[in-house]
C-alpha cells in the first residue's frame, strides 16, 4: 500500500466518524435502499450493479470508491444528496455522477477518470405519529 493510500484511508474513516449516524440527523427514517450501477465509457472495467440497504443506526456518510484500479483521489460522494433528500422527505431520487479522480499510466499523460455511477435511492419513513428513540430502533421495537 502506498503512503497516499494510507492517508486516503485515514481521511475516509475520519469523514465517516464526523458524519455520525443517520438517526442522529433524521429521526423519522426507517431505511434507505440503494441501487447502484457502475460503468465506464472507456471500458476499463466491466459494468456491475450493487443493491444494499442502510438502517438508522448506520453511518450517515455515503461515499463510494471508484472501481477503476488505477484511479487516484476519485470516487462518488452521495452524502450531500442523500441528506438533502431526507431533509425534504423525498421518497425516491435517481441520477448519475462522474468520478472526480484522475489516472496516470506510465508513458501516457495524466487524465481524468470519467467512470460513471448511476444511482436510485429510496427512503422509507416512520409515520409522523410514531415516536422513536435510538433504543427502539437499535432493538427493533415497534
């Protein structure tokens, strides 16, 4: 692992700790479902999809690394987008992002990465009349 990789990993975990938990920021969120598809217009990687769910006690950071092996300082940060979605109490958002990273291959010029991420995020909220505490959510009490 290179020195810059250690620093990137350190910054990642520092950011995750600073982001807190979903329940700390939005108490009425029951779950968030993500459907993510990575693809690369330059065909350096094979397109693939991923689906997962986040619960209220999970981290409120939604940053994903770029799947292109030699991409540096890239990735996709959906944190602001998801937080805005939850503040507005929207149920679904869809869109795409381009990787902000770059790569340098020996003998070639430095260039932007350009890999893409398509996302669909669905939120499920508790009924406004339900009062939920951290312990209710942690122990899944209704």
